[in-house]
């Protein structure tokens, strides 16, 4: 295999190189469904992402390779997967940043049931999200025009509005891996987004929900979620802020 | 009206019925207890180390008599009891977490956790007994190892 | 096979679909069918803002907004529709704020507004601050906010279900059309559950199409892989015309070579386009509003710079978006995402280096023709009862031949809302239309044929050939020759598609099979685009013919209506018709900026 990744050349002069993907496969329709590893080698360019290489496999080598993807630039949150042992979006991970001289391992995100190849059942994840009441709860007598909110009040929860619900954080959390009932970082992030919104009046209810046995107190600040977040949200910090709000309320 | 008889299938994303919420702040207090006691433990342990290893003749002064002397004082009894209990709680909790993370098979996990709790109970009970039933002046012991107050009377 | 019955079925869960669902589900029993999880929809990729004449930061009114929309669309806009959109824009923005959308704020705490391409004060005097925004992720916030409201209102979703057929009570593809005024009604849709491979028939009184665009007919595009024009193609195949499909918007600032969108807000916040010689070339093409000219003009100017050898880079094949003169804190606050795109995908630091950009296929101005109440038209005057469309899939037409930036987010909110209300109201008053006995037969047969076909043509090969020919021949610059070349390739690909085959023969999560189906949609739509472009021998908005470089109001001041009609050999042909443009206040003028 010839991995010829030179220094990032100017756009338009991208060297091509071969890259091997080591992909965790699982076919539920097989006679005896069993997960296994399969390797594919494709040629790639300097600006190619892991998703591009996977598309080459799907479109040129093996059409049965199954994964979710949509926008292909890190906005829709479809293609979170475990790449070289870390949760990332395949469309936001450049091959050249991964040392393409070694096979790149690609597995489904951990902790959710695998449906096929890299596709997992997202329903438990979204169920946790729905449970934290992720919507504005505001008084009935809204003004005719917009509610006023200062730029500072708006900035207070800016970080957590960036969430794209890709599940990279929740499925990187060791607590979630062993306790699938844990709300998980993503649900807490989305509760945080409203708890700290000056227009919202439902903070008490949300804090009550997250005070649950499976709520924020399960978090043990391993920072896996912050590392995994493709949107750069400081997830662990957000969780800590929710904890702090609860403690302030209790004492 | 329709001639077909519609079978109304359940939608694929049903709301989860909720995971038995625990009312009250039990989890919160547990969390706060671990933080506060952790901070307390640091103070306890380092003061303990300082008293034993640095003050006076330092480490050279430690002998049976030294220990006996400390445990004759109720303050140090409570002090060491707290260290024992808190260190065991924190240590056991950490071990429990590690077991949960790495023992994937239910059987292994239950066995290891069981052993852990057994060890916790044995050590805590034994240690507590020792602290409170400790005799600083065992009869028949050579006088040079005993604390000064044993021979004073 | 399962059969479901709902008063309203909404196809697609992007901005338009969910906005419609919020209205409809409060009035009647509603289901939303989406081939993606709702939050994956491409509304979330929209960046810059949503225009409404709130006049929060400077004088503005909806009439100016209407004028800009009409002029931006090169007078092919139906002016009654544009007026409705500009008027209802204000409430649409306020509604979103009340739903909790975190707009950026002015120092007084009101919704902040910024400049955007083609939006001007007092009929073109100068750029106006009209776009309400949330950093450069306005679309993301809209999508999330609408989904949040759907969660709140317990809207019923069928996620990862592909709608593959539209059920009408009359065959519109037959040579003999139903007479004028005859009722044609929609009775539901047929969907495919990706997870299990099972067919679900949805019997409905009202169906709302909100499936989004078809950008994947092009290679270089800002569109998601899933934007394959499903709703448009389904309508076309069932004999419903498509309107103005030759007008496709190319967004000026896609990351060079990748097509990833960099918002027009970059220029709204002060970014400048420069050619290889460092010249601010837009001064030559649009002396008044320069870099903030409408997208068709900027894209064409950029392509022209490159064509005339003034491009940047080793191959002189792109131009540069220069943000280096702006304060890094300002960029970080207002444009955090797009600067990150430049860093992630091109390794370029926008604070210190200009970013390579080139036009990227972005938005279908055309689509399923609708009335201003979002009812789908089957001819110039008759509607299909119980069928509605909103968003990019539809053509009202508020965008004419070129959509102004931010007007798509507006479109989905204004007409999504209207569609939800109209569909629910129709369903409340209407009777159930009987479905055909073998409603799902066509879909079942077609899927089974492709799934079990012996090794033949590969999806990837055909799609690549299609996208490459569209990029080469039907992009910013078009001629009769280039379009004919594209049409020849498409015809050939359509023939080869007959022997399409897939490698994945399974039933669960067979994305291979669905990509093959989607390729069929793309081929059908690309043909309509090219046939329409060939016939339109003028240049207007997003459609530029080098062999006919000027606008021809005498010959072409009309909408194109493209019908698929069955031919004797079992195939279909595209028949073009005209539809008059609705003109209320503004007579066509020369379009200068």
C-alpha cells in the first residue's frame, strides 16, 4: 500500500493515495447473523473524508455496505460512527488526518442496538431527548412582537443550541455503555439549552426530570462527550452547569 | 367511507412510558456527599500524614506506643474512623465503577461486585472494631514499647 | 403490507413539512412520513438568515421586500404570491421567536437583522438590513425549533419511510386528459419502510408534498446526498406538471471543489470576492451593491472571471472570498460555522487567508406548481383536490427565475404553514376517496424488479455520468449544443437504467435499493431541466443561454409547464406548455444592481 500524503498541498493539486478501511459488518438478513470485520482498499484524494472513501466502497466495490448519511458536511448528524476508536462524523473526518498508512477501523457507535453494518437503532436516543421536554415553555401572555432578550442572555445558552443530535456524545459515554437507561449527554445538553434560556419557564420541571436516578448525577466527568462532539460543544461543562443549578435549587 | 379496513399500526416512535422517576433529592445528596466527603478525606489524610510523618521526630517516632498514644485520644479515634470509612466508601465506589465498565458478562460482574462488597464489609467492620476495642496497655507487654501513660500509674 | 388511515399525510419532515404538521396536527389527525429522521433534513444546512421587514434596525417595509423578490426573480415571480410571502414574513419570524428560536439580538433585545444579497431599501437604493438570523446557523435553529414544537405537540412521525408513489383517482398520464374542471383527487401515498423493507399504504384525505429539492442531479452541489427530488418525480410520473424546472440556482460561494456552502452572510457581514489578480471584480458587474448582488449575477460573474483566465489557484479555476480585513472576533461571533468549514475541509484559516470558492448547485426554483393556497395544479387552472405542496418541492412561484437569499427559509415557513392549514381544512370537509384495489402493486413490482435484477448497470456509474454531464453542460453557462449533449447523455442513461441492478439483495435497511430508486428520480428530473432549458431561448435569472444572452419578454415572459406524457413504446416524453405570470404592481424593467 502506498500512502503518499505529502504536506497539505494547494487546492487543486491534491495527491492521491490508497487507504484501507476496516469496517465492522453485520447483516441481519444472513442465515446466521454475526458481526465480522471486512477490509476494503480504495484510492483517495487529499481532501477526501472518511465518508468519501465509504461511498467509494459502496458505489464501486460492495453495494451492500450500509450506513446513514445525508448532508455530508457535519450539519445533519446522520453519520456518527466510531472511527479508529473515537466517535466522529465520517463526513467531518479527513482521511489525511487519520494516518492512512494504517487501516482505518470503522464501527457503529456503541451502546445502541446495531441494525445493519454501521446503522444503529436511534430510537432509545431520541426517546431520552423527548423526555427532557426539549421545547420552549413560556407564559401564555406573549407580547404581540418578539419577546425581548439581551445579547448576554442569548449568549448564555448559545453553546448548547449547536447540538445536531448525532449521538456522538451519548454513545461515547462509558456510563451510557453500561447503563442504557442513562439520559446521556445529548439529552442533558438539550435540556440545558432551555434551562438557561431567559424566555423559558420550565426549568424547574426539567431539573426535576434530570434529578432522576438516571439523570445528571450519573455523569462522572470523563469528558468523552466533549471530546466526541463534532460541533465543539463543551458538553461536560453544560452538564456541570445543570448540576450546579440543581444544587443551588436544593440548598 | 373507505372500503378498506384500515389496520392502524403503531407509529415507530412511541413515547417511552417513563423510567420510574425517583422523587426527592436522594441522588443529589449522594453526589454532594461524595464531593464533600472527598474534599474532607483529603484534609483528613494529609493531616494524618503530617502528624505521623513530619511533626516532632517524624517517621522515626512511629511505634506501638505512638499509635497507642493517639488512639487513647477520642479525637484521633474519630479521625481515623472517618478516614477508614470514607476511604473505603470512595475506593469501593471507584472499584464498582471499574467493574461495571469492564466486566461485560453479567455473571462476572455480579461475582466481582459481590467480592468487592464482602471485602468492604470485612475491612470496615474489622477496622472499626480495632479502633474502638484497642487496648493501649496490653498486660505483659515489654515496657519499652508501651506508651508513657501505661507505666505512669 | 400495512394500511394506515390519516386525514392528512405530510411527506417530508424538513422545515416546510414540520411547519405544516404543526398546523395540521392541531386541527386533524396527521402523520408525517420522512425518509430521514426529521432533524437530518437539509433545512438544517441553511445558514444566513430569514428575511422579514421587521424594521428592527433600520427603515423597511414589506412592499420593498416584495419588489426585491420580484426583481431578484427577474420578473418571472408571481407577484401575488411574492406579496403574500413578504407580508406574512413578519408573522412567520415572530411565530418562530415565540416557538423559542434563539435569534441574535440587537442591543435593545430585539431580533437582529443583517444585509443579504438583493435585499434593498426603497426599490434598489442600497442594501438593507432585513435578514433575521441566528449566527450562521439559522436553518439549523429553524429545523431544531420546529422539531421541538413537533415533540411538544406529539406529532406522529414515520421516520425512514420512503414515499414511492402518489395515489390519484384519475390517470393523468393517459393521452386523453380529464376535461377542464373535472375533479381529480388524491387518495394517499405508498411508502417503503427502510428498516424492514415492508410496504405501507397511507390512505389520506389530504397529502402535502414537502420533500425538498433535487440538487443531486448536479455533481458540485451544496445539497445533501438525500436531495433527489422524490416529490417532484412522483408528481411528474403521475402526470402532474413541473413548473420552471430549467431555473436552478447556483450559489456563488461553495467551497472550491467540494461545493459545501459558505453563506451569503459572509458577504453580508463585509466579505469581498476577489479574482486571481486580487481585484474586487463585482464592482464591474454590479456597481451599486457589488458583492451583494443576487446570486445568479454573482455566480455568473465568478464563472466569467475564471473563464477569462482571471481565476485564482494553480489551475486558475476558482475565485477568492476575502474575510481577512474583518475583525476575527466579528467573524467568530457572526460566522462561526462557515469559518470552521474552511478550516476543516480545505485547511484554510479565513482570518488570515482568503477562501477558495466557486458556484455550487444550490436550489431548484421550479417544482410542483401550486396556487397561493398551496394546492397542486394539474394544469394551468385546475387543481388536484387533496394534494398540496410547499417548500423547495413546490413552485408557487415566489422565486421566479432566481431566488433571493433567505427567501427559502421564508418560503418554507409561510407556505408550509399555509399548506398545513389548507390540507387540514380540506380534510375536514372532504370524503374519503377510495384507493385503487392494488394501490401498492406498482411500487412492489418496481422494487422487486430492481432488487432481483441480475447483474447489470451499477447505480454509482450512472449517477456519476449524469452528474458530470449536468455540471459540464447545464450549469451556469448553457448553449443549445451543450444542452443537447446533456440530453443525449440523459436519454442514454435512461435506457441503461432499465437494466439497473443492486448488489444488496436483503430486505432490511437496503439503502442500495433505495439509491437505485432515487437515481430513477434524478434521471427523470434532469431530463425536465434540460428539455426546459433547451426550449427557453433567452437568458433570465438562473438560466443563462450564451446563444441567447438577453432576456426576451416578448417570447418568454411565461412559466414553463413540463408534462410527462406516455408514448407508444411504453416510455414517456416531456411536453412543454406555457403558464402566464401573475403581474400586479411591477412591470418588467431591466435588471441592474
